[in-house]
């Protein structure tokens, strides 16, 4: 019989402010008036009524020159060209795959938008179309880049770089896309011995850092060798650290994840999800981030 942990309830004080110094946000709810100045242009998440600019979603007000928009605090993924995403193949169609990317509509990966095994460049033939399930089939996880956005908002993906392609062994964590910080790179080999792909769409992939990069695979060979216990423990700890960061609404990027990981080392992996331990870890990681910015 499995052991059960029981704790008495206790009153916990509010965790310190999560925003960095000087980074207070203007939060609005649907129906709130953002401004009565008619010189501003209406952006996403707003509408005009009686010469007033009003929020249509709950979120953070963002201003770019005279353009005002509201970035929703919790919403499905809205793709932008160049984004890095992690997705799951849901359907194989004629010359294309449908991919679940946490978006309003399924994304599309065209047969012409992938690298063929071996990296050869040529026109796709009927034989390639018949062999599509040999490359990717339903249930496979992939990393890809957003190539373009269709008029209905659906996203078109590509995996033409060898750093993209089918994902092998690891753990998928789904978070809100608004918590993933945009950076120059979303592929991180962390010094703790594991790697993460921080998808802009809120899908995060944690996997053992490969010993060598296979440049000939074209992104379709997957290593199914057993993962050592030490690597599995690191991956599990990273997963729980990401859950802790998300619970306290902290932005996810390589530094915040690493600081949280290092703060969690004195604790057992399963204890990271206990509220009091999680609060202690987050406070330490947050303080280190503030010291870094200061």
C-alpha cells in the first residue's frame, strides 16, 4: 500500500510581488476603459465605443507608439512567423499533416516543408506521399517553426532545419503560452544534464541532452534506448520546477528554470509540489532573478 502524506492546514502569507523593479503592469478586465484619448489606434483585445477605447479581454495593456492592444493573460496560442512550437501529429492527409499546437485551429505541416531523411533536396514524388506515415504518423511529437499564417488564423509549419523534427524520449509539459518568454533561441541545453524546448505555443519538451548531434538523420530518427535513472530524475525535477513556476505565474525561460532547479536541490523531487516547499523554492529563484536584473 502506497504511503500517504497528510499535513495540517496552515495560513500562508502572500508571496512577494512577482514583477521586477519598475515593471508594474496595467491590468484591465473586459469592459474597462483604457483611454478616452481619440489619438490612439485600436489593437487586438480592444474596441471603440462612444469615443472611448475599451478592453474586450482580461489582460495587460501594451502600447506601441499610438497603437494600444491588450495581451490576454490566458488564451490559446496565436501564431507569429518565426515562432518555435512543439506539436502533436493528429492526422495524415494528402501531402500534409495536421498538428495540434494549442491553437484555435489545427496547424498544417506540408510534405514540401520537411527535410527528407538524409537531407536531400528534391521535388516530392508520389512515392514520398505514399511513405508519409514512415516519416510522421498520428501521435508523434515534433518541434517546428512557424512559416506563415493563413487568412483564417491557422498556422503553417516547417521543419527544414536539422534542429527540428520528430521528438524521441522525454516529458511534455503544457502551460499557458503567455508564460513563455520570447527569446532568440528556445532550445536550451541546461548544465544540469537535460535539455528543454520552450515552445511559444506553451508546449514544453524536456529530454536528455544528446551526446552527439546526428546530422544525417534529417530529423526523423528517434533514439529509443532506455534512459538512465539519473537522467530521469533530472527530467522529473525540471518538470516539477516548471509546474512550480507556472503555479506562481512566473515567466519561463532558461535562467528562471535553472535558478528554480538549483533552489530545489535540497528537497526530494516529489516534495517540490508541496505548497510550502514550492513557495520557498520560488522565493529563492525570484530573489536571484531580481539580483540579476539589479
